[in-house]
C-alpha cells in the first residue's frame, strides 16, 4: 500500500494511492457503508501506525474504489491535483544517521564509521512534497541530501536485527537539508540540521511489503534538472536491521518515528567548487519504488 497525507481546505486527510489517483479513505468509508468500516479509523495518518486494522480496511476500500473509477466521485482525486502534507508528521523523534554510505565516505576521504553516527532533527523541520524549503537568514550555505527513511510501525526496545523488519511500517524519501555553515561551526550538528522546513518527506509512505528489499534501491537528486546524487542503497554501511538494533538499544522506537539512513555522494559542499541552494531552486529526489519528493527553495521573509 501507498499512503499519503493530503491538504483539503484547511486540514489534512489520509489517502491511499491507486494508479494515478488518491482515495480519500474516510470519505470512501462513508460511501461504502456495506463494508462496515468506521471513517474515524482514518481520522489522521497516525491511526495507520497505531491500528493495523486501518491498513487492512484501507486495502478493502481501495479495491472497492477501483471498481467505481468511471464515476469520478469527489473522494477519488487525480494525483496531479493533490497537495501533499508530510506522510509521517508527528514523530516522537527524527533519528538521523551520518556517514552511512560507503561511496559518501570515500568522497570525503574519511574511514567507514565503526558505529552509526547519530544526530537528530525535530518535528518542526518536517514538511511535505511541494512545500517550500526556507533559506533562513542565519545561514548562507544550505545543502541537499537525499535519504531513505524508515517509518516505525510497532514500538520496541532492544530489537534484535533479526526481528527489525517486524517494527517497520514502511519507507519514504527524506531530504536531510543541511546548513553547512551552522553544522560545522561547532562540534554538535543539531543547529545546522534542525531548522524549520529542513526535513521534507514524502510524497507518500510505501508499506514494507511493497519494498521487500530496501537495500537495492536507486537513489537520486536533481537540482533544477541537473543530476547531483546518483547511487544505490546497496552502498549503505549500516542497513535497516543494524540501525534498528543499534538505536533501540537505548531508545524506545515508537509508531510514526522516522529514521533517516544517511546520504550518498554528490552533496553540494563537496563539489568543486562547492554549490549551495538559492531561492527559486527546485530539488527533486527519487528512490526506486518510493516516488519523487520535490520541493522549491525560498528565502525567509
Ligand atoms: Zn544526512
């Protein structure tokens, strides 16, 4: 299943993608009364993470909707008309991993890390696909980083690697926007990594059954149509099970939490000469099977 969180007037609604349309799940549940699905199951996207029956119910609604496509009801929305919000907007934490691609470490001339390098972002950094990345007045060196993100579906502490996938709800694309001047001004990276809007995610969430091997996905970034990052998640130093085992040794992972797994080579600050984002740029990121995350860049006013 592919789930999204989309804008409808002043609020966000939960959708499931089928072909080139989104099914508004609460509205479809109200329409297909014979299926006896409570529309409140889709009150917000977090319901998907906490109630496994919501995913089962969504599958039934998508199947029912597929049979009715020609009627074009209001709850069946062409993808081209959808304005996305972030698919996992309320994590208790956003855990990010640095130096986690073999080819990115080579690019910087640094050895592979012995343990995952952990830093954090905040929920106030999160935006959806299409929403603008703000260039804050405090920085002049804002850079892009495409990353595969894990979204947790089942809480856990001390999760062994062999059981890690049981705790994964799904995957999405994560843009680890980074203010390099602030990041490297001190030993702690948080200030440069956590400004508002510095965590675009989306466009949607792909459940783990639809991405059975997260370690063989093409991963790319374009800035204004120019290909800047081009690698594959097979180059991850620490893969999904190793990261979940490591993080959950000290931190309880909770439904809706996001783990960003690090970026491949090609970021702006290591280019010669270095290049940074400017107002009017458009950053497009793709990971095979996970869609495309696209955000314009704007100056803070
Ligand atoms: Zn990163």
